[in-house]
């Protein structure tokens, strides 16, 4: 491992990782919406969650991306890779606005731009 610039392939993998984590967050939100606030005891609620297709999908996706992350770190310095996780903090609210109709305020957009600028400063 070196502290040289990241290759295009490393950047693609890191962006894909961040996008996958955002996708997992959307699946968790879908699981929460389907899960609802229904009654029943703790056991019933946990069983309902364990049979929730969105929750299971998110869980499997996160497990897969954990393996991807370890593989990426086998040839990318953590100090160079980890800032790309911040992309999920910008991408997830945008996707939530598109999928769930969450509000995307000018302040949120400004914050996302700061994240992207910070990522550029840290990785360049």
C-alpha cells in the first residue's frame, strides 16, 4: 500500500461502496415503513422484522458490502478510502428525497456540497 493517488478503479469501487451503503439505508427505511408501529409483544415485533423482505435485503446488502470493504482495504490505505464513506452522507438524503419525498432544503444541499468539497480536499 502506498500514499500515492488513488487509481480510477479504486475510486469506482469506493463510490460504489458509498452508493451501496446509501441503498441499504433506503432499504432500512422501507423496512421501517412496512414494519410500522403495530402492536404485539417484543417477540412478535422481532419476528415481523425478521420476516420483512426489506430488512432482510438491507442486512444481506450490508453483509456483502462489509466483505467488499475489507477487500478494498486490502489494496487501499484506510486513510485514503474512508473519506469516501462521506459520499453516503450526501447521496442518502438525495435518494430519500427522490424515493420518499423527504425535504431537500437549501441548507441540506449546502451541507452536501461541503461534504463533496471536503472529500476533494482530503483525497487530492
